């Protein structure tokens, strides 16, 4: 039986990963989908209105299928003592950047339920989710509107949960992946399988098509993982240095000059484990990173700090999310990257 994912008829089994924070520009998503791969727009940090606007802009640039990604979040709460301690910990960094010593965000995050409802109304060809599973009624609404549903899993229990929820495909996030870990069942520490081990574990236990993600930078690697059972591979870091990527130029330059073994997991920027290039902010807060508030509280508290650092071209206080093989990034455009990856796959 042909799955809904297979009915997308992608010409190239490559998915450009959704990367929140502006990396996945409208131009990048459209360029990838126009090539015959699957572009993905990260909408997790946007208002419902901004999500609909971005989807319309992408549709104006491509008729091909594309994906829109959201986080699945509960309404956050934080006590005054935790907030005061977190602000005190961040005060020296704010002062160094000329910011007020205390941050008082207007909101901790967007209304997640409103975001999901906006995405249902927009009905893109593909939707994907991280950090959890939407409600059965929301999933049913996506199916009714014809959207293919992709879930994110970092362990077997999460993959089974997504299969039970009726996902059309499951993106397996190996420990090598850059950015936030999607773990939502079990301890993060127990969900640190590399992509090959995770792919084998899940493929042996679920029938839903699986997508491989984590440190994938070359067509040769894509070919290997497809031979091991993946229906497609999702690449994030590889697209960050494309001309269409929306990240800061200093961030791109840092990626292009990186060397092996320069990434590690950290909670200091957002409160959720995420892999990035090591910088001063990570190093100076390393001893207390287990004490920072959970996502999205810490993420909101560091937003202005990271934005100011970007204004000043200061990469020491920016979140430089990157996978383990960031040193293999290429200075190129999306079309050329995809053409090169396709050639490498077919050698």
C-alpha cells in the first residue's frame, strides 16, 4: 500500500529541515521544493497571522509541495524565584551588550493552539511537529484538509506513539542533529542514539515510513541511510550556508570555517537540549546549565540578548545551532547544493 508520504512523489528524497529563528526563509523553502525535494518552513516562533502570511508567500514562489513545522507545547508557567535567579544569571551578559539587567518578556511563547489552528486553516501539503503530538482532533483536521503529517521521534517509544497517532511518516532525529532535541517521551539522556542505530531500532518495530536526520551532509551519506531503510533524509545544517538561508552572515562564516568536533549539547540558550557550535556563552554558563528554566522560559529570557549580539556581529552570544558534521558545510545556493547532493547519491 502506498503511503501518503510516497504520494508526494518527491523527485529527490531530500527534506530541508525546518529550523526556527529565521533560517528557513521563504526563498529557501521555495527553492528546495522547486528543485523536487521538500522545503520546510519553521513556524514555531511566529504568530498565527505571520504563519498564514508566510505560507501565502511560499505559495507565490512554488507550486510544489512544501512542509510547515510547529512545536507542540503546553502553556508555560514559572515561579518568581526561578525567574529572578535566571535573570540574575544572565545580567552580566546583558550588561556587556548594553542591555537592561532584567528581561521582562511580553509573552513566553506564541499561543500554540492558535498556531495549530492557523496551520489547519492554511492546509499546506505537509505539516511536521516536534516536542510532542497534537491532539487527535487536530490531527483529524489536518487529514481532512489533505495535509501529510510527519512526526519527530528520538527514540522507539516516540516512534510508536506517532505510529499510533496515525502519522504518515516519522522523522528520526539522531543524536548528531543540530538544534533542539525533539525528545518528549522518557529522559533526554536515554534518547541519545546516533541515526544509524535509531533507524535500525525503529525500522524493526514500526511500519510507518521513516525519515533519517542527524549530521547528514553528503549525497553519499543520504544513499547509505536510504539503503538502510529510510524513505528520505532530512538535512538542516547543510542548508544553513546556502545563499537563501536567513541566518546572520557571521553565523554562516563561522559554520564555513568550523572544524570537526566543535559542537556539543547545551541548555543555556533555550532551556531545552540543543546542539550547536561552542562559544563563550555556552562555556561560561556550562556549570549551571542544568539549573536554567525549561523551554520556552529560558528561550524568551535570552531572545533580546541574542538579538543584540547579532546586531553587534558578536557570535559569542548567539545560538549557533549546528550538527556534528558542520565542518562539511558548503558556500553555495540551494539549487547547486541539491544538484551536488543528487550527483553524489548517484555515483
